């Protein structure tokens, strides 16, 4: 069940960050509420997941998968560009997640 909580936490964080962009500096009430609610739910779900999943692994997956996903959403939905060095960063984040997972006693 902890892995499901972690998946929900990641999804909520990604949706909240996307809503944060759409809130346009908190000037749109609906997107502001969605962002704040999404972050709140993400933290609650993360707290449930770390009861079982090692903290370092859970946080690395939450932050890393969220970062890569938001980066891709930014490229696709918001048409932002990315220099080649940004892609190197995405690859390094992904490699880091894999290494942390391999080095953990509890694998994703």
C-alpha cells in the first residue's frame, strides 16, 4: 500500500506544480486552490508512504520522478524549450533514481 501512496503523492505533486504555473502568480483562484490542495495531499500521501518505504528512497522517487515529469509537461504543454544541458540533467536525475533504488533494501 505504501507504493500506492507514493504514486499518489507523485501524481499530486506533478498536478499541483502544473496548477501553480496555471495560477499565474496566484491570480486565478481555482488554479491556486488546486495547487495548494495538491501539495497538501502530496505531503499527506508521502507521509503515509514513508511509514514503510525508506525515507531516502521515497523522497528520491517523489522528487526525481516529479521533476522529470514536470520538465516534460513544461516542454509539451507550455511549449518551453530546453537546451541540451537540460536534457543531460534529466538523464542524470533518472540515473540517480535508478542508483538509489538499486542501493536500497526496498526496491520500487
